[in-house]
C-alpha cells in the first residue's frame, strides 16, 4: 500500500503550543503532567501527543504500507492561520522537519507542505522553497478555498507553483483562515456526525464541482490534485446531476462525463466496499488512491474495504499502489529524485 493521506502530529510546534492561551495548547493538568489539550480530542499526554518516525515505520512494516505521504493533522493546521510573522516560522519549521524525516528514511516517506495562508505571497514563497527540499512533493490546502470557482481565485499563485514543479495538492476538508469552523457547535446533537460526515462530505462534493465542472484547472495541467474521502458524495449524486442536466441544460455535456475527464484523483479514506465500487464506476479505478488518515485502524479499515469490494484484482492493485506510484512518478526530475533517493 502507498498511503497518500497520512496525517502527522509534528513535535516542532510544541513550544508554540505551550505559549498559546486557547486550544489547541499544551498545559499542565491537575496532576502536574504536561498534556496537549485540543478541541474534540480532549487531553493527550505529551509523550503520546506527537508522532515518531520509527514508531510509524514499525507499524507500516507490520501492516504492509510501503510509503506514507505525510501531511499535517487538522488539529495542527492552526499554524497556517496565525499572523504571517508567526505562521511563516511555524510552517517553515514543520516543513523542514517533515523533509528531514523523508531524508532519514528514503523511499518510505514523502511529505506535503504546510503553508502560511494568512499571507498568500508568503505561502507561495514557502511552497516554492520547500519543493526543493528532499521528500517534499506538494502541499495540503483547506477545502474551503475550493467551495466555489470564486473562492479558488485566492490560491492561483499556489496552483501556478504546483504546475511549474509538477507537484501534488491534497485538498482536505478544512477552513480558510478566519472561517467559522466547524459549522455545528459541540452542544448540538450528533455534532461529530454532522461535522465529520454530513458537512465534510457535502463540502467535498462542492470542491469536486469546482475542480471538475469549471475551467479552474485548465491552465495547470501539470498539477496533480487529490481530494480525500472519495470526493464527497459525488459517487451517490452523479446520477442526480445528470438527471438535472438533461432537464435543465440538455445541450451541456453531462456532469458524469466532465468529472471523468477532469482527471482529479480521490482517495478512499474511511469508506467501505460498496462506496468504493460506486466510486470506481464514476471516476474509474485509475483515479482512486489509498488514504487512511495515517492510523492503524485506518489502514486495516481500508484494506478490508478493498478486499470486500467487487472491483477485480487489477482495480484493487491500482488503488492500493499503482496509481500512487504513477502519480509520484509525474513529479519533476529533481523532486522525484529527492523523494525516492
């Protein structure tokens, strides 16, 4: 398995977390023990709060994961939303740390950069810088930048850099700096399900409409775009889109055709066999990659879903590793050599 959706909790931000006055932050609990306290995640002892490459590699070996593509866990993406002077330094530290992991363990890790999104010029400069570092193959961007075509105008500088370097952009559900997030407060019934499934999947569907049913990506043919969680609800909704198209705009090319031609990748993180079967029918097996969130549970879940899916051995192999290997091979020569050296 090549896992393109492996979230990382970097220890490089520990001092910044200690200085914070609101969650997420590091503080001492009633027993005097330092803990990381984060919204919706409670308290975690500091010796368990950050990821360790050797521990992660041991689990990868046990579970048959040949490579993990590292990206910030959402709880740590607060670094991207700080004022520019803080965000630049924090993102640089995290990105350098991720690159160092890749360099120490060649062929086992690649990484997606964190960018200081409160200053798009600074974000572009950092993106350009990190794509020269060992192992860095792209960046992770919040999905809210792609909810509409107009929203996406803000990130054109990043699309241009990704295109120039043949880099990867993982579009992950999340807020732009300043967005109200999450949409549902914790005291509402089923808040985790409403935020973590209903809103997330609906938002990712909008992201896919922007990426596939507009001309946003037309000028960036060398950029590889991956949207997580099967691209939202598109596999379930595409027939409805086609139906409305035939009724409302019968001269327009069907959404199902345009989505297939767009060549945007999706990962199969957290979905089961039936959903993967529907995604293969809509996108094609050649546009689906593995994603697990970077957890032991996630790897087991994804492997079981792919084993149970009635898609055939060839499609299964494409999703497990062949598509990701081909995707990474498209990177520019210098980046590819550093990623796989």
